[in-house]
């Protein structure tokens, strides 16, 4: 009895130690590569990237259809599934619902594990993202790229949720490109906001909608879909109000100091700073009011701070009048602002105000009239005449105007003198005779 019991115990010990060994021997492993098969030939070629850190495979029991597990890819696009039951297995490429498979998307049945690679093909989304300054939809040589980070996003929409595809590749001349894009109609191109820029109005079928900032597209395997994201400047719209002079007078004298005041309103799309110029050869410039920066004394100015949208700022410029030929102040708000925004309505950028010069009083004394020596001399009378403050032209000899020329009296005198000389010579001749 004792030896038999010992034998049974020994057999039990062997069985207990054998179970884990058999269980380990009854598992299998699956490995493989998941990649973008861009030429759709089912072979991994140079330049065809792996699907890094993405969806890999799903594994099922081929007999019972029971789900075994899902296994993603690592940074090199490879998946690995260890400890799978050694039963007929079915492997499914999880990317076959978003891309066109270029290798069998399902391998079934699989016995004993192994290595299985899965290739698939997506589409390409390409277009141009640049500053379309003239808004014609065509890239001109002087139209630059959009500054800063990429301004285009590719969004996948699934079950009411969105996720971004990897950033676009930027090319030359503002071209961008998304490669290996999932196929189907659940794709949109989204335009990001760019400081100091806005989306240009749509001019072609390829443009992103400026209102929604996106365009829904259909991506087909192996094909290229074009979407353009064109930006343009924010519109400026300055309105120069009625100009006035301070102090207000009907007429001014040379030497007066006057201040030109022009209210400027910003009706544009962003806070903006106007560039301004006063035309002509201006009077002597004295100073600019607070908040006004002098670029060229007397003629070119800008505000030190932008004007908020809808707000008005008074531009105050002070001059000393020194030229009677200057009769009008003409201020113009230039068509491109100090911040680079361009005017959409240039007709209301002018402000004009005219000025007139007055006449002043200056005393003059009239000549004394001749008096009769037999009468009492009357006092000399003084009269006052009006003279212009600004002498605009003319001149005189200083002689009183009598209506006769002084040269006629001189000629008569010479004739009389000549006649007397001739008479004197004739008389001497007679005496000698």
C-alpha cells in the first residue's frame, strides 16, 4: 500500500508540473508590418512609409468567431501579438475601413502563428496657401507665403467626432500637401486664422469657404484632391471728416497761428493706424497734437496708436501762416495704412478747408494843397487810405498822376531854349552887318 501510494503521488507530481509546459507550448505569436503602399503593388518599396503608432490588426478565433484581441503598430509600423491560442486564427487589417487594401485585408485561417504584412493605399490632398493680395485666385510673383506655422488642417469626421491628420508638408510657392489621406467623404480641409489676414473671397471651385473656414471633400485612393486656402489683407476703410481751422475766422492775417483739425474714423475690419499727408508747400509747421507722430514735418503724419474699429480720432496740426499764396489745407489719408491694410473706399479719404486773408489799416499822408497868401492858411488835412496786408503785386514811380506825361514838358522847354538861342545869334549878325 505504501509503495502504491508513493507511485500515485509521483504520477500526480509529474502531471502538475507538465500542465504549464503544455499550456505554453499551445500558444502562438503573430508579427508583421503595416505600411502605405503608394504604388499599390503589394511590395514594400523604398520611400513607402510605415503606419507608425497606428491601428494594426484584429485577431479572431476562425472557428468560433470569438474576438481574441487588437494590436497596434509601434514607431516602426510593426505589430506583435504574443500568447495567442494555438487554434485556427483569422487576422483582419484594421485600416481596411479607411484605405484601399493592396494586400489581402483578411488572412484566414492561420495555424501556428507567423509574420503577415498589410499594405494599403490612401489619397492626396494638395493645394496652395498664400497671400492673394489682388484676390484673383492666381498666385502672382509678388504674393508671398502665409507667415508663421502651417495654416491648413486636415480633419477626419467619424461618429460626430473630429481628429486631425498629421500636419501638411509645405512646398515652394505656398504649395502644401497631405499624403496618405484616408479615402471617403468624411474629410474636410480647415483653414486656421492668421493674424492680420482673412480668407480671400471664393473665386474657384477649389477654395475654402471664407464663412465656415472649411471645405468638405471626397478623397479617392491614388488620386489627388485640390483645395486652395488663400488669404488676403484685412480691409481698411478710413473716413476723413469735415476739416476745420482753430481759431475759426472769416479771414486770417500773415503771422496767424492756426490748427488744422480733421476727425478720422476707422470703418475697417481691424484696429488700424492711418498714414496721412498734407499736400502742397505748407506754411511754417509749429507742432502736432497729442497722439500724432510726425514723419515729415508739416507734411507726413501717422497716429501713435491704432484707432479701434468704429472709433474716431482728431488729427490736430498747427501751422503759422507765412504765404498769402497758400489758400487751402488738403489732408489725405493714404490708401495703405501704417499696418499694411488696404483701402476699399478711397473716395472719402480727403479733407479740405479753404482760408482767406483779410485787409488791414495803414496810415498815409496826402500832399498839402497850395494856399492863397492873401487868406488865412487852412490846416493841412490828413486822409487815411486802406492797404492790403499782403502785397500781391504792382508798383509806381512815386509821381502824382495828372494825366500828362512829364516828358512832354521837358520837350517844350528844350524847344523854347533852342528858339531863344537862334534869335540871339540872328541879332548879333545884324549888328555886325
